């Protein structure tokens, strides 16, 4: 049953005195960084010039978060615990930063923020200040793997960090505003996927301080019994720590947190001793404390402590209002900084002793700088999984099925550092072969029929849950702590994680380019499949390739997009992505059967270049072409080749150069992306004055965006998805969006002037083929046999 721990005297009077003093030091630093630009220890009366001209930051959750951290420190030292801390409340960085500084690790990383008065001044001034650091736990924050600028991902990040880390405890503070978000709501179910034998533990601490920016929070305003039932229903054993008297709360927190840690250890020991991974009911804590605790109780007669006005800056105008300046000074002096810091401005020794040492400090735990712990994947030779190609475009193979066999062997060789993630779609996306290496993680109820194809196992390593948010959060937490993974999803619904991708990409860019002490981490690898062009049964709702546009908005140095045209190229790309570091790699590959074009040797060469001419599909014989047929994507490649076949048959002297693009970012100039094409290489592929018909998997505007500075841009004519479609056959859907073979051939005729006289009859025939194909699809429900089984003829 949920319970509230009695206020036992867990702490001696001396322990209580010291822990309260350390907590006051945290709170002083949290408030000081919001307000002070000089006079950091109040050695003199506070004056307007000591206050920052622009007050930014969030005070409301800091005292409660510091209470958690201070009490974690006690138990880390007592039990030699391995702990990281995730700050979920929005913009709650002051608490994390304060604790990092007091532990000494901040000064080790940033020596100018030394543990003395000059260093403390710099520490204060940088916060939410131009040229400084943000008000949330940015990559510059030691001990953090969680941005905090966007709410909802704290629990999923915590579980991702705990998977395959059997000795790690991840304490995660969940803001009660954050608890109202959709991603957070689904992530409570993560406890059904935590194996007590092989995984670490997550200790959720729901921090109820009652308010968001300007509104009460839901979970703080429902009856106690209802909240207990909710958390119990999620599978937790909740303990409640509630109150506002600091000394009493210290005793409550000490006893409750220790009880939870001991329960976690006991549950793990029992499971590991017996080899029994039955899902435990893991403990959690509900910490109910006032918002803005220990800050000003009122300002101008308006309630502040315990109300939404404490959320950000409780006293907004101390520079221009003398009474408010006095209020801020009294508030800061209430923490008695003169008793906490010595004459040099250093935390007094008896308080320094409360923090753990070395890597046991939360801020210095290597799991929060996961690249330090990263081990390279042991990868099989992907060439062993190659599709044998006798001639280009002569056989059909489902590319993702081939990939699945490769990933299965990757799994077998890395059974403690590699996981596959997907929202109930691993089998649907034809990655079923992975189950031969490891099944789906499942610690909930089993039924007899599950043995017949359910592929469930408490020891499984395939993570499936119908929440892209939770899966992406797990994946991010997993790689941020140094491990590797692979995520597959339907193309139309990968948009669900648009915002999560944005946040992780920003974290990577800052870490990679500006935070030198963060070691490179494994890449996020996302396979997009069940593509727009083969949604002949799901219709318009499942037709959206726009995630690629979202990805290209980010720095080209930390994102890549690959569109392998066949299975061998997909294998080569996947191997490259699994070896990469500090990227978000997006791979677009369909699960349906597709023509195969390149031998493995050819595929490796083509993917290494990222873009290239297919001589066997070209008719220009190395001379200047009449037209360039370019393509990116599997369906786009097949329809472009079919168009070339039509044109070769009808115009024997037409000079066509066929260009296929695998790495989308190669279209960018090398001045904007280190892997982009030089102007000379671009011109040699696409010419300087001839028409280029570019058949593209996604929206046409994206190709124009990537190539708009190029020499021949005015002659680049892109075909792509136009938001036209419903329940269509593959060819009909292509026709509606004009990416089909017939429309492409018409486009060439229209754009090559010398074809105009002789091409009129061919255009009429092509238009007739379009009408005939649509009529056939509407009558028979499928495309014509010659379309469905079309192959390239050399």
C-alpha cells in the first residue's frame, strides 16, 4: 500500500544541522545566480548596482530539488551508491548547478568558476546572462543528460539510462507541471520494461509544488487517495514526503529516501539471487513542498511562496524599488552565507565533507558523460548479408527484411549494449529476423497464446510500446549513457517525435561543437519505413514524408539523411550509421519488395560517395547529356529507371545521364557541410546548363532548399510528394503526385527542345498510359502486371 513514512529521527542532531546548512547553501546559490552580478557573498549592504539588469531564471522548484540532491548525497556516501540525477521540472537548472558547484566538479571543469569569491561571482554572473549559460540543464551542466527546456521526457530518459546498467540508480525529479504532458503520462509504464536482474533502477520523485507558470497543477489538486490510486495503478509503491518546515522535512526525506534505496537493493538482490525477473512494485516518492520554498512569502501583499508567483523571479524590480531591494537582501541573508562560506568564499570544510568524492559525486558520474563509458559495437561483416545481383533491376527483395538479419547478428554480438526500439512495428516493418537473436521485452502478464508468435520474453532486448515519445526517450537515455541502438517507425508517424528530435539535435550540436569535455556518444539511428508511396491500403493519413524537412533544419554537422535505393545500399548505410558518433542518422527505406540494382561492392562505393552516376542506366556515354535524370529514394529510383527505359525505346539518340543520391546532404555545398559536393563536382554531375529532372522521395521544396546556390539551379526541376493521395495503388499514387514513369518521360520531352517536334506522338501515348493505368487500378484494385513485375532491361 502507498504510505507516508513517519518522521523518525533518522538524522542525528549534528547530521541535521549540517545537512540543513548544506541545503541553505544550495538555496543561496540558486537565488544568487538569478539576482547577483557582484557582491556574491553579501560582504557589504546590497545595492542596485549589485543586481543584474535583466532578471531571468526559475526559482520555484529549486529548493525542493536541492533537498533531493542533498539527501541522495548522504545515501551515496553511506551505501557507496552509483547515482545520477535527472531534473525534470522546467528550467530547474539553478538547483543542479548549485550542487555541481558545491561538490567541486564544476570548478574542475571550468577553472575560472573557482571555489572562492571571485569564482563564485563568475558562477553567478554567467547564469541567464549574454555569453553565459541557460536556465535549464544544458550540455554545459555537469552531471546532466537531460535538457529540461522542454517538458515530458525525464522518466523515459531515466529508464533509458538504467537499461543494462545493473548498478546504477537514476533518481528523477518529475515536475508536477511536466506530469501533465502526454510523453510523461505514457512514460510511467516504463517500469513494465525494467528487468531487475540485468537493469539498474529508477527512483521517480514526483515533485508537487502545486503550480506551473500561472496555474495550479492537476496532480497537486486532486484528492490524496486519487493520487495514490493513480500511482499505484501505474505499478509503483508510492511514499509521501509532505510539509514545509525544513527540519521536519529533512527527517522525513532522510527516512523515506533511505527506505526506498533499501527496497530497491532488496528487490534487485532477490531477483538476482533467484534468477527471477518477475516485475517488482518499485518504490517512488511524492515530494510535496511549497513552490519557491524559503523564498519571500509575500510581495506587496501578494502571496509568493507556495503560489505561482514563485515560479520564475519572485521579486522582479529590486533595482528600481528600494523596498523590493531590501526584500531581496533579507531573503538572501536568511540563508546566513557568512556561516556557510569562509573568508575566501569557499564552502566551509565540514559542509564539503557531506558531498561524495570522485566519480561518486552526482555531477561527476561518468554515466552522465556517456561517451566516457562508450564501447564500440562488435559488428558482423555486413557484406555477408548481401543480396546477390546478376544484373541491375532484375530481382525484387524487401530491403528491411535483409537489414533485419544483419541487425539480429549485431544484437547477438552486443547483448548488453545494443537495443532495438519500435512502436509495435518491428514485425510490420519486416525486421522479424531480429527476434531470432532477442525477443521483445515484456514483464507484464503472460497468456498461453503468447507462446504462439508473441515473441515476448523478460530478457528480450527489442523495446516495443505504442508510444513513440517513450521509445525515443528510452533511446536517447540509452545512447546518452554510452550505449547503442536502432529505432524503426512508420514514416507518417515519426512526426510524433519531431520535438524530441529537435531537443536531442540541439543537445548534440552544443556538445559536439562547444562543450569539449563531453565525450562523443553513439548516434541516434532512425529507420523510416512503411513509406508514403506504398500506403495503398491506409490512405491519405499515412502519407507524409515531411520528417526529412524537420531534420534538415538542424545543423548539417550533426544530422544525416540517407535514402538507399536497394537492400545492399541499405546494409552499407546501416553499418556506417552504427559506427558513427554524435549524429542523428535518418534512413529512409521501404519494407515492401523493391528492385535491386547494385552488387555489394558497387553499393559500398556508391554509398561512400553518397551520390553518383549509374553508367548502366545512362545513355550519354560520357559526353554532354541532353538531360540529367536524378533520383533519391527507392520508389523514385524505380520510376526514374522506368522513365529512362521508355525514353531509350522511343528516342534512341537521346543522351541521358542517370544520377542516384543516397546521402541527401551531399547536395549541399562543401562550404556549408563537410560532406557536401564542391561546385566542380556538382557541375560535373548535374551539368551547367542542361535540364535536370530530379525525382524525389519527399517534398520537392527540400531539394531546392539544399541546392539553391548551385550553378544550374534554374534548370533543376524537382518532382516529389504533393499531398495528393488516398486509397491508391502504388502507381496511381505516383501518378497523382507526378513522380511516375509516364509523367517523368513527358517532363523530359517538354524540357529537351530538340524532342518537341518528334515527341508529340510519344506524349500522347504517355498520357494514354496514365489514363489506362488509373482506370485499371480502379477496376481491378491493383496495378497492371507489367507495372507490378517491371524489370530493367539492359
